[in-house]
C-alpha cells in the first residue's frame, strides 16, 4: 500500500529515491517558474518538464502547491547561502565581509538567473504575507539578522562609523533586492559591475571616519 511522502517522513524519514524525486520536481518547478512566470505555472507544466507521467506524481511527494513552492524558495535561498557564506567567511575584516556579502549576492544572480528569477516571481506572485512561502519569511529575517551582526561587530572593532546597524542592514538588503527587480526589467545589466559599485557605495556610507 502506498503512503504519502509526508507520512513516509513521519514514519522514519524519506528514502534516497524519494529525496531524489522531490529534488527533481523542485528543479523542474524552478525552471518552469523562471520560464513561464509564477501565475502561469501549473502542476502539468512542472510534470512535463520533469518528465513525469502525471501530475499525481507531484501530489504524491508534495501535499499541495504551497508545500512545493515553499520547498522551491527554501532550495533557492539555501543555494544562495552556500554561495555567499564562504566568501564572507574568507574575509578577515568586517568591512571585507560586508563587501563580500553585497558582491556575492549579485554574483549569485548572474550565475543562477533561473533561481533568482523564480524566487522573485514567487515572492511577487504571493503578495499577501499569509501566502508568502515560510522559507522566504524566515530567510528574510535571518539575512537581516546576519547583516546586523556583521555591522555590530564591525562597529565594536572600530571598522564602521556610528550607524544604526538594523537600519543600515535593511537599506543594504533592500538595495540588493531592488537590483534583482531592476535586472528583471532591464536584461543585460552588468551585475558584476553593479555589485562592485553598490559595495563601494555602502563601504563609503559605513566606514569609520566617513
């Protein structure tokens, strides 16, 4: 007798095959949203891209659209964190970490356009906080908190000016997110150059003695 993926998880975790199939569906969902937009994405289009025999295969592994797209958002944000985190940690100074955070976020957009476009489509397509995937809300909070921590420690170390860390963190995150929107509306933007200039801007705004 078949049981749902949720039940299987509750009964001791998913098998390797189940995890692989879920990952396959998530990848197909990312590509489908990036190509067609969130409002025009359906289970049938995702199933076709994933090479599945029916949409029932998606329903077997995910309880519904909300669960699937929450996993899509979590997957994209996890990939971004794995891309950005090591570059920040490699920097010995807090000013360097702040620059690495800004530049690597934009580098991620350039190297993984499908991921970033899919994420933006989902967030824009679910404007009500009650319908925004949980992963997006949690990650937005965690991202701001990480910036606040960097700014707090840099301020204590004498590397940053006497700025209000949370206000500055929100401004930095907002600038990065709006760069993505600008990139969506203006294809061909040089994100590497944009990232460098944005990092210069916030370095001047935050460095001690500025």
